[in-house]
């Protein structure tokens, strides 16, 4: 059984995005579980800086050798930074989806939305049931 790195201080969506919160800035990525399920990621499409995103709505796409998957915003807000290195080298997501493979940073509109996300124990339960 695979074990996944699931930091305690992150938030998680049912769509397998992680959100690391630093005051009102949220760094977003895909979890190791999502990366394993997708397989080798070959293409990433991300939004422009300044674009508005809404919680639970698609903001981009990851394409792997197996499938094309939408990326969903864990919170609503404005994209303030995009990890452009992924558009040049999406393989970073295969190697390190929890750190170097971050996707975007969002200036969050409301911290209240964090209540709609899971914490580590609940996310671990979700992926245990998904197997």
C-alpha cells in the first residue's frame, strides 16, 4: 500500500488539491494521491496572474499519459502568482507535487471558505476509501 505525504497543516479538497494557508495567501497544488492516480503528467494549463477563481470551480488542467483532469480552486480569490516552471517542465509535478510542484498562489477572499475543506485526518480517510 502506498503511503502519501499529507502535511497536517495543509487543507485538502475532495478533488485532491492541497492548500497551504499563510495569512490570506493560499498556495495550491495537487496531492501525491492525485499525482499517483494520474500517472506521468505531461502538460499543465494554469490561469493568468490577476485572474479571479471561485471555490470548487476549475482554474486549470493537468494532462497525463492516462487522462486530462480539471484543477479546482480550493478557495475563491485572485491569482497572484503562477508556477511558470511547470509549463516548461510539468515533470516537476511527478517528482514533487507537494512542494516544488505547487500550481498557483491565491489571495483569498474569505477565510470562511476554509471550513469547506478537509484537514489531514479526513483527507487520509477519503483516500483510504478511494482505494
